[in-house]
C-alpha cells in the first residue's frame, strides 16, 4: 500500500504540470520528521534535488522552502547534496528564488564543502 502511494507521489516530481512539481517539493518538506528518514532519502530526495534545474521559478522557490525544512532537522543537516542544492539556488538567475534560498536556508555549501560530510550519492556535484 505504501509503495503505491509513494509511486503516485513520485510521479508528481516529473509531471509536465508545474503545479504538481511544486506540490511535490511541498510534500517532501512536510514529510521531514514524520516519514522515516530512509524512505525520504531513498525514495523522495533524488527527484526533489533534480528540481534545482526546473524551468519554472515557482517550483524552485518551493524547493528552497522545502530545503529550509530539511536543514532544520539534524537527520538531514549533514547531507552534502542538500547543501549543494542550496548553493545552486542561492545563485539562481531568478531573484525571488535567490532571495528565498538566502533567507531561509542555513546550509553553506562553500563553507562546508570540505568538512567531510557524507554525500547521499543522489546527485553529482553541482557546478
């Protein structure tokens, strides 16, 4: 049953409708601290982190808000992939995305890039 629900939720991440992709980021943020970390990390984060390259600024704004939720939870605070995504959003060409990422997200990819935090292997380094 849970697998079917997760499959439906994951379909939202790649849906052509940007509102579905935006909702996916919101759902991922809502799952922090509620759904088991391994489920979130293995099932949801890979697709969520791909949204850093989404063509719609509203989706990237919601991603930045979701990442802010992740960074407040110690279970996710050390994940390099999340810090890298925040670093990318802080340099986003859209001023609103950039502003949200800078205001809400405490990850500092530049400062912690060599601190030995483990990578989840979810995304290749963002450069």
